[in-house]
């Protein structure tokens, strides 16, 4: 821990490393880990619970008057009325973990009066520590990080999360991917949203989008992105997204282009856009993506770069 960091961030780092040590120990014999299922394709392990308990104990030992909002235990720990609330995902990427696929992380954020002030995303398998404090920048292992400088979507790597829950709109997600696949250098699904956001902050990916996410999936990662110079919002570009279960992140110019493509799929889209999407899905067509394919064949260019100019840049505050 560094003496130059805010004391609350140092405590969060201590908690994340304690959880990471438990996760790494369990990863040595992952087949022995007890697993239960919260709902179809949504798993929780004894490691999730143990890591969460280690985090909560570390945080409340240092700040007993703070509130806690954790994925597995909700708000049953800590003060219910504090302005300070720790938002915890003890093991983001549990499905990856139980398969031995080394893409998962610990996510811890501290919000003050609803605004995220400190963030830690820790990847225990690589010992990568992403940190941020509001107004002080974002860091990876004490090195300052920035979002990518790419400006054209065709050069970009975009990460996402595939639908897996009962009730997810698979057809709409396929249409969204059909919008992006012909226009980007690649689409990726690593499987841990907090780490996806950290990778956007570090410039490893140029953008990220996913629906159905909870606040503990995005709280820490959102501050990493904005402190690294990126933008965060919902699919229509509105910055009040933390509890909307709809998340879009990216380098500023790429973010604008993604809003132009994905905004109509947002639950906050205009009624006309929603109706057009419903009609396209009912007809089994990808609509704009099909039109783009035809335009590309004809040798014309699509207005990705212009899309950004029509967007209102949202506040970078969560």
C-alpha cells in the first residue's frame, strides 16, 4: 500500500488483496469448491462467500460506521444510514472461476452520498491492481492509465457480455451484435464486467456495453473509466446509469459512435426507435446492419464518425 493514496483507498486495496488470496488458494483445486446456483446459469461458490466476508471484515474494522452493499449479502452488514457505502462484488466472473478460466476479479467501490469516490478492481490471477480516486486519475499497479486514443470504430476492440439469464432478450442482443460486428476490429466476451471496464480504462479495449448488470458489477469500473478519460452512461448516453442495468463505456469519440448505434436498443430510447426495433426483430431482419452491409458492398462509408458529433457528452460523474 502507498502512503500517497487516500486512506480509504488503501483499506479497499487491503480488502481486495485479502479476497484475492482466498480466491487464488481455491483456484489451485477448483474442482473441490462447493457450488450452488442462484438461478439458471447464475452461480455462487463458497469462495464468493468467503471472499465477501474477508472484504467486509476488513472494511468494517477500519470504518465501523460505514454502510455495505454486497452481491451475496446485500445490505445486511454495516450501517444502514451512513452516507458512506461500500459496494462489493467479491468474485466477478464466478462462472469463469469454476471452470478454471482465469478471467475474474474482485471489485470494491466506496460511494459517498451516491457518488463513487474510490475504486479497486483486483485481478488475483495476474496480480493486476486497478485503482482510482475521484479527481486523482486511474492507475494499474501504480502506473497511470488512460483510455485508448483510437477514433474510428473500424479499428476498435469492443467487449460485451452475452445474455444468460431467464428473460433476457436474446434476439435484441443478436441484433446489437450484428450492428457492431461489421463495423469493428473485433467483439469480445471475457465474462467479468468489472474487469471489462478496467480494460477500457487501460486502453486494452476501446469500448464496452452490456445490459442486466447490477450496481456492484459497474460501480468500481465506472470510476476507473471516467478517471482514465473515458465516458460512461446507458445506451442512450445518459450519465445516470448506475442502477439502470444498462451500461456503455468507451473512449470519448468511440463512446459517441456506440451511442449512435446502440441507443435505439435502450429501454430509455424514444418510442419511435423502440417500435422500429420491435418491428425489425419481428421481421427477423437486422435492419440497419443489413443496410450497412449493402452500403459497404457499394463502396460507401457509414457515418460512424459523424454519429459522435450528434451526441451530447454526458457528465463523467457516476
